């Protein structure tokens, strides 16, 4: 099978079947809110400390 024959059977991705999720306005706000990012940073660090403390 030549390359041209193989390309006939290939279809590019179309917008109907392969979409990425687009964040809504609330999620975009939360991603840019520095206070929320600081809270998440502290929360994740506390979780890591707990995991490390359990392993020792």
C-alpha cells in the first residue's frame, strides 16, 4: 500500500469528536485569584507534610 492510498483512509480530527474542555468564568476566576492560590498552596503543603510524617 502506497502512502497516497493510506492517506485516503485517514481523516483529520474534527470538532465534533475531539474537543478540549474550556473552563467557565468561575474556574477562570479561581485560577487567577491569588488568595485562592495561596490557600490551595498551604493546603497541598500540609497534605504533603502529613504523608511524609506517616512514612517516618
